[in-house]
């Protein structure tokens, strides 16, 4: 009996990109830790939390595979662990380095709000009716590099660009139909192919860059089908949508190719040229690509790559990556890579962390309780006992 040829079986049998899979696993770790930081930051009692509380909070940050102690021990460059002499409780907080990087990312996003405005405008210009649901934007706010409070700091603040329709929908304040439509990011590649490689306009006008993973086998007739698909005309993302008809000649193929173009453009607007597959589904109606998204992405392995590492599905724009890194990095991406570096350092180089931690927490506790004794040179030492630092020095 012939096995079923479904999207799930094709997903399982696809050629893997090991570098992007590794990046996905690391991205998952960073996301979990950032979710935990968001929970801690929302506390009114400050940034220091007991390890016992972490055990209760972990499920809310989707941390299910590690115990609280194992998580803290695994990432000593992210978490500082100590006992408070006054309460004798084992506590933790985020390291100054990690906290500084989070602050740096927020500062960059705040500094370049005009770019956030431009990205939201482009999404609205791609939409069928010039409107988007705020919940859809909120789901990919981190991917788009939007502030957490983008509803107030961008949508409502820039009222000459946007206006609210009810409570959950945003639209362009003014949509000038006579201005030339924007050019999608892929047009830069097409222009380069046309001028540098001397390809004809017929070959590149509707083409996309393709980069198949190592080991990808092209069946008989594949090259001819790909060549014909690359030449196939379609309604580009920023062009008028009222001419998109599925039932016209070649309508299904053109409709799907427009969906490829819209998803391609959406991915170029993100900071890391990737987005969770499930969250793309929230844009299907607003952006006018009501297709089976996973099926569509799997049809074009040279343009998109779906990674399933870490119990998540991320879609990458293949052309944007080389050897697991962005070809054209941006400042937000670079800060997030630095966060990831702290995570991947594991338990290496922790001695300096321990010394700084002892000094910082001793001063904090002594100032709070006044229960300290002076040593030579004016240094203080807590009279309550030593800090528990073995957790920082132990290996993975």
C-alpha cells in the first residue's frame, strides 16, 4: 500500500538544514528565558525571586523539561543564585550582563520607532482592506521588533498614520491610491539579477531566489517546473488585490504564488527573518492568502525552511541565512545573539561571576539589615554565613 502523501509526512521526510535546526533549538532556549524574565519583571517586589517561586512559575513560561535548580545551574551567565542571610532562602536574579542586553534591545527598539511605523504601514498596505487585527500584530511583536506597548506607543501615538476601528482593528489613517505601490524587498534581488547577470526581464520579473538544502534531490522534470513557476506572473504584495481571482486561467497557481510573495515579504520585515508557522495563520484573512500555510511552505523548500526542533515550528527565509547566521544582521538581531551567547556559555568562565556575585549581594544584604562586620580595607562581610555558590560552579 502506497503511504499517504500529506503535509505531515512531507514535513517528516524533508531534507533537514542542520544549522537552522540548531538555531531553532537555541532560539527556543532564549525564548523560554525571556518569557521568564517577563514574568519576573512584572513582580512588584523587585528582581530577586526565591527558587521555590521559580518552580511554581516555570510552567507559565513553558519550562517543563527542567527543574528550577537544573535550569539555574545550566545557565549561570544568565542567573545569579545565592542565599539571603536574613531569610536563609535560596534566591536568584538575572545577571547584570543579561539584564543590560535586554535594556539595550528595548532602547534600540524605542530609538527606531519610525522603522516600526514603516513595518506596520507595509503590513497594512499588503492587507486586503487596509486593516489588521491588533492581536495578530501582538503575536509577532518580538519578531517585528515592536515595543511591548506598541498599541499606545505607536498605533495611538502616530495618529496621522494609523487609526483604530473599534478596539481590535487598526487601519491606515489615509490610503492614497494614486501613489505608486511600494516595491517588495525581493525586487532588489530581481534588479541585481537583471543588471549583474544579464538575465532577461521575462526570467526575473516574477522570480524568487532559491537555495535548496544540501542533499536535496530534484526529481525528473523538477527544473522545468521550477523554471515555469519562476516565470509565472502574479499580483505582487503591494499591488491592488481586487484582481486576484482563483478561478481565472492559472488562477490557483497565481493565487498561491501571491501567497508566497506575501509571506516572503512579511518575513523580510522581521528582525531575524523567521516567524512561528502557527502565527502566520492569524494573517491569512487580513493579508488575503487563505491557503494551507504549512502545505504551501513545504512546496517551496528553496525559498522557505520549516524547522521543528524544540517542539516548535519556525519558518525561515532561506536566502537570508548563511551557515546559520543572518547575511545582513541588524542591531536587534546582534543584541539577541549576544543574549544567546551568554546562554550557550553554560557553566564555562563562572569564577568571575561568583566573585562579583558575592560582593554585590553582600553589600545589598548589609545595607538592608545593617548586620555586618568590617574587614580590612573597609570591606564588609555578612555575619550570617556564606553564600551558596556551588550551583554556579557545577557543570551542565
